[in-house]
C-alpha cells in the first residue's frame, strides 16, 4: 500500500515539529498547519492529502469547527482527532460528526500510524466506490 499523505493541524509548534519528524521516519508524507484556517487552505490547494490529524483544542477555529469544514468541503479526507483529557467529550462529538477516530495526547506513535493507515484504507474504498458508480453511469448511458 502506498504511504498516506498526512496534514497535521495543531496550534503547538513544538508538538507539530516533533510529531511530524516522528511520522516522517515512518515514511509518511507530512504537511503541517498551526491553525484550522491554515489547514483548510492547505487542503484547498493539496488534493493529495489522505488523512488529517487534528487537535481538538485550538484558538480561532477549534477542532470541531475545523472538522465540520473538512467534512463539508473535502468529504473523502479522513480525520483523526487528538485530544487531552479535558476534551474527550468533544472528541466523541467529533466522531458523531464524521471523524475517523480519536486518540489521547500524548499518543502512542505506532497506534497513530495504525489509525492513519486504517483511515487511508477507508478513503481508498470510498474513492473506488465513487469510480465504480461513475463507470456504471457512463456504461448505462451508452447501452
């Protein structure tokens, strides 16, 4: 399986730097954004992003608002939410709004990589279904 392209969105620059380095050593392609707004701009330009790792608690657009915008504008992109103890309920709310999963901070890097791969597989399946539906529509019109 090809490696996933990840967008990390977190307002803590040091956390972003450490996490992106740790993920890059596992052959993942990483983009980073320090805010929900910046993350949405990257998604609008870079259609290769498979999975967003999104912090729940951020100034400006928080994780839930950012998640809603991602799901509205980029419905195939999967989102894994990162949360501290105080925001577990928010992360569960995120699941109801379409997040793939959530993990507690600090998260186990191997578990995070596993979640990212599972999320990418889900995205690929969705894309394949869309292509199959489009092919059926085209062949149906030709018959």
